[in-house]
C-alpha cells in the first residue's frame, strides 16, 4: 500500500469529525472523560497534524486548505473550526483538573492483574507517564495554535476564550513537566541480584562472564555515571546517587510508570505552584520501563524543538524544567543506545526478544521499544550506513515476529502482540489496592513509525528501498484494521479484521492506535519533505548527458539561422533551453530528474536534425 500522508490524514480527519462533532459542537461520547490519556490522544489526532504540517493548519481561517475544510465540514466552516477547537481544548483542560490543579489519571487504561478484582477509584486516578507525555505534546501544540489564532481574529469573545485556554494549557504543561521530572529514575543493582543477572545475560549473550560484563560496563559508562551523580540536583533521590558512585554496580535509567516513591517535591515560584496544584506522592517503584521511557522521550523531544524555541512557547519556569528534562533525555538516549550496541560484533538488540526486567514477559515488543530509543538517538547523531543496515534487518525480523509479513498460523502468539497486546505489571501499585497492569497494543504503529524515521535517516539506496517496502507492508496491515461498521467507522482498532482469531476488544475504538497512526503520517510527511538520496553513478551520468545536450544546443544555435520567433523550430529551441537550465539546477539534488530533462533536450535536437536531413 503506497504511503500517502495527505490523503490518509484527510480520510482520518473526516472519520474523526463524524465521530466527534454533533451539529457543529464537540462531543466526547460515552468514553470521554474516563482517561486523560485517551482524551489527549483524541485531540492530538487533530492538533498534531495541524501544527506540524503547514497544509493542515487551522489557526488562520483565510488560509485553510479547501480539502482540509471539507474533511472537517462537520465542525462548521473555516471560521467555525478554530472556535470549536478552542472550546474542545478548554473543555479537556477543565475536565482533567480538580480543585488543586491539573490531573493526569490513567483511568480505564489501568486494569487489575487479577480479573476477579476491581481497582479502586484512587488507583484509577493515579497519574501515569503516558498522560504527562501526551499533555506535553498537546499543550505545546495548543499554545502554538492559540498564538496563531489570536493573531488572526479580532473578536473580543474569541480573544477572551483563547487567553483562558492559553492559561490552562500553560499550567497543565508545567504540571506535566514536573511529573516527568519526578517519574525519572535510576535503578542501581548488584550484578549477583536477579535484576543484575538479567541485565548481565542480555549484555553477555552467553559469551562473557559476569566479571567481563562488569568490566565492559564500567568502560562504557564511567563518564555517564559521573554525569548523573554530578548533574542531577533536581528530582533524584540522594541515596540513589550515592549508590551510583559504586562502580561495581550495574544501573538502568529511564522513566517509571508514574511518580517514583520518595521523589522529592519540585520547588517552583509561588504563582506556578498555585497554578499546577499539589504534587502527588510517588507510587511507582524506582524501576525504569522501556515502554514508559519511549513514551516520555517522544513527548520531551517537543520541548526543545526549533519551533518551540523560535515561537517562545515556554516561560522561564518551564524553560528550567525543560533543561532538566533535556539532560535526562540525553542521558537516557546515550545509556540505552549503548546497551543496545554493547558489543560491536554482536548487538544485544539483534537478539529477539529483548528482556531486561525479571517480572516482564519476553516479547518482541520490548525489542521494538529498544529500537525506538536507538532511533531517537540516531536522529540526533550521525549514523553509519553499516549501523543502519543492521537495524533494517532487525526491523524486518520484528515485522515477521509480529505476523505483519510472512503471515501467521493458527494460535500464533504473534496475534497477541496486537490484541490484547503486551501486559505489564505496574510495580508499586499494590500499595493502593489490587496490583495494576498496563497493556500496550501499539506494536504495528510503533514499528511503522520507526521504520519511516529510519527511512528518513538512510543515505543508502538499498537500505531505503528495503525500509520503504517494509513500511508499505506495515501500513497495509494497519489500514486493514480500521473499523468498517458501527461506532468509529474509519478509525481504529479492529484487529479481528486482519486476524479473525484475535479477541474482540471491549472499547468501541482505540484513540491510542488512532493517534499513533496520525504520528506515523506526520513522520511520513517529513520523509517526503527531504531531498531524495543522490546516486553518485546517476549524478555522473546526468552531468555527462547535460554536457552533451548543452554542446549540441549551442552548436544548433551557432550553425543554423535564427528561427522565426513563433515558429515550431523556435518553440523547440526555447523549450530545450528552459529544460537544460532546470536540469542544471536539479542535478545535485535530483540527478534522475535532471537526466530525464537532458535526454528530452537531446531528443528535441535530434528531431530538428532529422527534419533538416529530410529537407
């Protein structure tokens, strides 16, 4: 299936508008308000493309594209759409806050480990990292949208609503950033412990003794260990930093599922403290999860994007928090990308499935999350084509493991990656009641997004072709999972349509999967926005053809009388000159196009030559 970001997004927006607007007004429906994560994902399906892709912008009614306006016609005309979005966003901000400030409850995304038990209201209201991260992305997009819309409207009522939304979004953004700082953790373990042995087996792969693993670990992470102990004065327990100084210990870093037990309060200015409300007591054990680490990284990266900086979306307090999160982001990237490629000859990442935590099941899903962190790191650093080629092989194997390519057999465990998904116990949740779990069913969308991002990084034609073909196969699988009838037609997620043996979900649709498909389309738009890979061989051939065409054109104009201004011969010469100029401009970036243009010039000149021979 060809990847067509604009067309696919327009189809999705039409479906979202059908589902979310009733008589021009936003409607949350039966499931709205049950989870801050799901509600944020739903709004991001509209706001993320609207702030990432110029053709989808909605903040200026005068420049809204006709096809975009048509897709959202259920919300009204181009002047109504931004007002409806302001109302929906304001409702979200107010719905997910209490008397003290913003809330980030997991809600119905939480489930009990024992199906016979029920979670308490207190447990469902516990903050979750997914909500923090989604809120960072949503609030930044909201602030950008407000900034653009405020400059294009003169209506007093609209300006007042925009200002109210801006204040609410700013407070929620700050609270989410504080939550992310307090959810970061470093877990220090002895190599002889159960956790230490799991990590040692991952790194040693049966080839290295514990002693050798420890020595190489020390070699790889001496500077990073020093950076963590010396730089972290915000949100990290001093007891952890003291343990970290012992170089005979292994460690992991990243994000727990919620605020970590014992995480200190973050000091903020009095006005900010009042706006964000009470900082909750930590519930999560100080153990990083790869899934929540990837989710956090995806949100945090928006804080230090060029657009956030240029538009000045952060205030002084938020910038301080962003600096703290960027440091954690960079350290986490460096740590996990080093772990993934611990041994140059045999990467731990190439062993599928990946496992680093004793209580988590072995699953290809965790291999994919490790790939995701590595892709984040590669997007900020230069990578070699050799490294990327190895990653391509890993992605192809993951697609096979997930039953996306190669098909599945009856009772194939690959189906479980998609429905019901991979379930993780949330360590520390039992202090509030029955043990809680979190289920991830985004294997296919995450695989698609990382494949597209790797494709954008590739400078090798063979690797790019393999990745693009793989991405098209994954999209074929994802598109087949759209809901075809009933509530949520055109959205996700009907795994049963692709895998008939998969269980049918309880929810009418999944905003989690739908939002991630939107992210994938934005990533695909970015891919197509870059210049194509330049072939040195084709560039040399194009230059040779351009040179020949330029010479023969000059000879034609020199040896023959000037043609009449509007004669057929004159038009042929004029077109040849224009095509030759364009070929010269494009030869460095699009040698294939330049080659084709130059061949066209040669063809026209040959037609003129044959005509003279006939005469």
